[in-house]
């Protein structure tokens, strides 16, 4: 299972090994990543919906996803899940625990779950997660659900990949004010108050309705453990999806996401080149970092101009 | 921030009926602190569930913890399930309360290594590192 053609074929044939390996190749920045990505241009990519589920640790995101999987499976859909947890900044390791809540689907080959760690990269994570999503869509998944812990910019970036973003809060878990400050509440299309049976859920619900009523954002109550409110949540998701596809908002957002993705890739590619050039830099680059950065960029642009001059002299000379 | 290379991806599985996962969790945490990405299945999983999870997550090593005494059945069953799921090449490391006389036998059946409750954590970590490195060399080889 190493030849790229074989892996690509395997993805379309829904082979778990091929899908898993393909995602690792992208995630590890393997030299074959480019060749692989080139070949997985899903025609069905526009038809599939990408859901982003975010919120503080412990609010019940994975449990909700577990229930959503059951819902979509009942409808006959194949479902993909990319569950992202933070890497430890100290060891670089990570405990990826989302899957525990979804084990009841472990024997179902039409439920594709991949746990991912942030690995300290930002744009890079976005690229790896986006590729994982695309690979899953290629293998026939619709929807694909991305779970992230909504605390940092990296997570917001990942959620931007989603067509529809669901913020999960719960009474007494995490800091709701922090959520609002972090701006996550602003990109949410649906806010879920999970653990609705617990004390404090009603006041959290009303508070959120107050904050969100001037914006077109739905708040709903869920008890994920008992699957209460899940059907309704799925209906909300379906309505938003249908509306946006009709209005063209869906396509617009996809286009924006694509632009972001391209820029992310470009920046990642540029990073190595910049590092190389900075090492060759005369002196030990003291002084204003911004000025030096500007000069680095200018140098690259000039070098670029030089090569293009060489390539088409009649235009430039 | 730089792109980090992770040391490896590990699945910690608990097959069978025993519900004691303190040991499994301690190993999971130690592996994380050693730079591994660790996926945990939770307790009471079937060998097939563990095998399919290992494949989906494309892990480099599977670690199994069995405290019920059923290791002679469960470890080989996981090996078989992995094999059937086309993941027979993934190294499997076992741990638990395992008598000396079972260890050799289990290794002959294809277990990469077996640890008992007395094994120092560092020895376990070193073995996971070694198994990961060996597997990754094969895994990333371009044919
Ligand atoms: N009381 C209550 N607990 C829940 C509910 N949904 C999930 N939980 C629990 O909340 C904890 C965290 O759930 P998890 O899905 O892992 O949260 P995540 O970190 O957001 O993915 C677990 O112990 C769940 O059993 C619920 O509706 N009510
Ligand atoms: Mg979770």
C-alpha cells in the first residue's frame, strides 16, 4: 500500500487502509503528497456538505457527533469525521480521545473516523485537515464532520473549512465569555446548548438567544447522551444547507475557503525558502525584523523577475 | 510555529471484558509525554473493532492491555483481525498480568513484545519507539 496510484484507486473503492494511508501521507508532508493530491479531484466535492463542530473541551462535541453519525447513517449516508485535538507544546505528543465516544460505529465501514493532532502548525493543520476532508469526500462521504476544540486561531481557521459551523456550549463547562471574545460565536451558524438537563442550561440558552437574536443564528437545546434534540439539530443543518446552496452563498464560501487553502499552501512552501535565504543573509540580521522581512521578500521577487526575464527576453528587453 | 514531525501514531486498545483501564491510561499518557500521538479505544472492545480502528487511524503500533487473564485468546484474536483487515504488518505490543510461560508463545504467534506489570515505563517507551521506527521505514518506503 505505497504506490500512489494504488492508494488513489483504493480511496475510490472505499478501502479503509488506502484512506488512512493517504491522510498520513499528507499529514506527514511525505514527498508523494503532491502527486496524491493532484489525483484526488472529487467531482462530488460540491455535493457533499462539510460540518464544523467546535466549542470548549467537555461540552459534548464528540457525543453529539456520535449521535449525528447515527442519524445520517439511518438516512443511508456514508459519514466522515476528522477529529482534531491539540498537540502538547512540550512533548509534541497528543492524546486523541474523541474516538472513544464514537466506538459504537467502529464496525461500520461507512463511518470513516480520523483523529488528528494540531502538531503545532496553523496553516499546515488547515491544509492537512482540508486534504483529509477531500479524501473522505472522494471515498463517498457526505457529510464530513470536523471536530475542533474552539480556543485558538488555529481552530477558527479549521472551522472556516466548514460549510456550516456549529458551536457547542454546555452549562458550567468552559468559559462562554471567552468563546464570545474569541470571536467563535460570530462565525457560528448554529449554537447548541448541550447537557440541557443540567442546571444552568436554561439561563445559558436565554442568554445566548439574547446575544444572537439580532443575528441569523439558531440556538438549540440538546441532551446528546440521550440523543434528545439531535433530529431537530439535523433539520436545522439541512435547512441552512439547502438555503445556502440555493442562494449561492454555499459556492461563494467554498471559493473563499479554497483561496485560503491555496494561500496556506503557498505560505508553507515559502517558509522553507525564506528560511534558506535568511541563513545565507549577510551579517547576523540585527535591526528591525520587519525591514529585514521586507528585504527578503523583495529579494525573492527580484530573483523571480530575473528568471522570467531570462525566459522571455523579447518582453522584458 | 514550526511543523513538528510526530514520533508516531499509536492505538491503545482494551479488548475483552475487564473494565480496568488505569494501566492503559498510564501508558497512553506516558506515550503522549514521549511525543507520540495516542488514540485510545476505551474499554471492552472486540478484536475486530480494535483492528478496524487501527487501520482507519493508520497507526504505527497497536498496544493492547488485558488484565482479565484472557490474553492467550485476545492477543491472537487481535492479530488475526488485523491480518484480515489487511493490517497484519502493524506491530502489536501486549501488556497485562501475563505469566512468563505465556510470553514466548505469544511472541511466536506474532506479538512484537509482551510486558508485565513490573516492566519499567522507560523500557516500554523504548520498545514502542523501536517498533514505530521499524514500521515507519517500511511504511514510507516507495515501491
Ligand atoms: N449530563 C450530560 N453529559 C453529557 C451529555 N453529552 C455528553 N456528556 C458528557 O460530557 C463529557 C464530555 O463529552 P465529549 O463528547 O467527550 O465532549 P467534547 O470534549 O466536547 O468532545 C462526557 O463525559 C459525556 O458523557 C449530556 O447531554 N448530558
Ligand atoms: Mg471531543
